[in-house]
């Protein structure tokens, strides 16, 4: 499961728990006084639940940021290598184009004779 999906799953799990608790309390066969006491206890627990959710989301965000930075660093490294290879190839092609035609013909003839051997 990816980090993004894990964060969504945990958030959904916590939200579902809260909704399920409230629904269960309202449907439960208790007296009004008992239900109000349970609702008060649940309401008192909400700040702690929100803090836990916030901490979980912050951890997931940090993990995603670290993953994105690692991927970005790898991409930059490959890009630098590709640019360096392109510059080198361009420099070699430029040198080849600047050679007098007689040298280029001699080199191509020598490479043809090497292939025949």
C-alpha cells in the first residue's frame, strides 16, 4: 500500500470509528441520562482523537516528502549524467566536423580496411 493510500485509510478508519461510536450510542437501548454521559465522554475524547489524527497525517506527509525528495534527487542525477553525455557527444561531433575533409576520408578508409581484416 502506498503512503498516500495508507494515510487515506487511517483517516477513513478514524472517521468511521467516530461515526460508528456516535451511531451506536444513539441507537443503544440506554436511558437518556446514560446516553448523555457516554456522549460527554466521547466528546471529551475528541480532542485526543483529533491530535492522534493530526500526528498520523503529519507522519504520512513527512514520509511522502522524503520519498519525493529521494525520487527528485535520483531524477536530477540521471538528468545531469544525460546532459554531460550529450555535451561530450556534441563536443566530439564538433571536433569531427572541424577536421579537414582529407583527414575524415583517411579515417573512414582506415576503419573500412580494419573491418575487412
